[in-house]
């Protein structure tokens, strides 16, 4: 087993007594940068060769042999014949010789169009560009590139247009396109020849020796660390001297740049982290929530939830403390309400009942009749009996008639005001009592224990769900939500 990575190896930094990066580390970083630059240059060389050929032809002379590129015989011979014609025209050679050269160029043009020597270099588009330019320069009824070339390389055309101007046009518009063509051979594996490994080999040797020396030094500096373990700690450096996957050398390059403090990647890491979080957090949350809801729906439909809530003695339910937390919490709340909250609300309850009864008595026929009789206070008992009888008749007459009789007292403004005051005070007193240290601590402990039992009995029993099904359900819900808005 690989031991934990020492801080000095995981995050190689300069010694504390020096704020500068060691010169050797800087040299290695610059060497890796140069090597990686060559890797990129080699990879895109063929795509950018036309640009190098036009503006930096010296690069193509040096690097073409590395890529196994050599001039194509057909196009090279074509340009040599054009140079030969230019020399003949300049030296006023025998017209018969010039005519033979023109006929040769015309024939080579036909062959170039028929055989397409540009195809092997993947430059068929260049041939099409040549044909279009010649057709535009030498109009002909057939609009044929072959006919246009035949006319262009004719003595009559050159005499009429002026051979110097026509040769100059060819050298400016056509020669660069033909010169960009090349031939590249293939190796025994059927891949294009590439000798970049010879350019890369010296760097590979340096990186290999540096890797062996660095890991050996690490194994000697840290007791109990073998050379093999040190190599595993620095496994990313192996990419520097592997002949394949050269683009992966960006990994050790980034690590070296960050470790040497030559470039800080923390802002980039932060942006990448934010992007990943913003991209996946919402969808992941939706998937988790949907899976939980699906499980709860299934558990409710099957009756599992009700059985486990109201029949906790089942064998498959795990009870941590042998206490029904829901029952204890409800009992505790009722006890607090009855013993501590309601006594404090007694004056408010009496005021509400007194006002409601007064309104109710005032509206009863018995009370209104007794108001005209002297000594009404002596008949309180009789009035109460009549009031009880009146309530009995109201109850037996049906709930609708009872509600209509009580409606004026219930809807009175003062009754509403007293009721609101009673509810507000009840909520405030209940909150104060529940926040007392003993009550709050007891409820918190019970809730934590209840959540632990829920986690053990429900969450941990959730079976793995088909992720494709969950994703499809998520997409359907997202689509429905978008349609609503």
C-alpha cells in the first residue's frame, strides 16, 4: 500500500530560508515548455506549412525532412519546365525550342489535372484553386481548365498578352500553389513518415534521468520510502518521457509551473470549480430529491411508513434507545401547553368567554323578557337553566341552525380582537416555554435520535435506482416546468 504523501513531495516548494525558486527547477520548467512547444509545432506543422512556405521558407527547408516531406516529382518538374521556358524567352532561343517547351507545359497541365498529384498530400482543394484562377485569367467558351491551360501556354497568347507579364502573373498567382504540393511517404504501419521522435529523444533522455534522480533523492530523504514508492508519488512525470500521448505532458508542465511559483493556477482552478458546481449541482440535487420522493411515495402506497410509525415494535425496525420519540415529543408539548402555557392564558380566556356569553345572552329571547321584570338578579339560576335549555334546543335543531344562532357572537368585532390576542399570546408563550433550556435540550435530543432512526431504517434501506429512469423523469419534469412558464 502506498504510504501517505509527505507535504514536501506533494507540494514541492523552495526551502523556507529562500524565497526564490531554485535555478534547476526553473531550468527544468523552461525545458518542458520548449519540448511541449515543439510537440505542438510538430502536430500542426502540415496544416501551417503553406504559411511557413510563404513567409518563413527557411523553416520548411529545415523541418520538411523531419516530417518525411519531399517535393512531388510531377509538380516539381512542372515548375522546372516553367523556369526553363522563362530562360528560353529571356535568351531569345530558337522558336522551335520554345514551341516544344510550350507544348510540354500544355501536356503537363493536362496530366496534372487528370492525375491530381495534390491528393496524396490532402491538398485537392489547392488544385481546384489553381483551375479556378486559370479559368478566370484565360476565359474560354467551354469554361474548361484544360482548355484554359492550353491557351495560356500557347505562343499566340504569350505574344498577344506579353510573355513577361503572363509569366509574372503565373509566378505570383499559380507558382506558390503548385510549390505548396509535396509527397510524404508512409512507414510499414501505413502511417505518414514522421521522424519527430529523433527530435524528442534528447528531451526524453533528460526527463528520464531527472525523474530517476529526483525519485531516488526523495527515497533517501524520507525514511521508510522506497524508490518504487517515490516513483509512484511522481507518476505524472512519467508522461514527460513517454513516446506516446505527448499532449498529456501538459499535466506535469502545469504541476511544475504551479510548484515553482512561476505561474499561479489558483484563479483558473477556482473558475473551473465554480463551473463544475454550477453545471452539475442543480441537476444532481434534482435527481436526489426525485429519488427520495419516489421512495417515499412507494413506501406510503405500500403502507410501510404507517406500519413503521404506528407499529414500531416490528422486528425490522431498528430502535436506538427503545423510546418512541414522536410520542414523547407530543406528550412533552401537551404537558408544556397544559401546565405552563394555559395557566398564563387564563385571564385572556375568561375575558373572551365572558364577552362571548354576554353577547349570546343579550340576543336570547329569555334574557330580553327578563329585563322588564324587577329583581332579575334573583332569577339568575332560572336564567341559566333557560340558557342551557336554549342551547339544547339549538343543538337538537341541527348544526346549521346552531351556527346561525351563534354567528352574531362569533363575528362580533370585539370577539375577533380578543381571539387574535389570545392566539398571539398563546404562540408567544408557547415559544418562550419551548425555548427554556431543559425543554429545548430534551426536544433536540429526541429529534436527533428520531432522525438517526429515520436514516438507519429508511435512507440506508433505499435500494439503487435505475439512473436512466431517474434522468428521464428529471427531463420530463423540467420540460413540464418550462411549459408552465
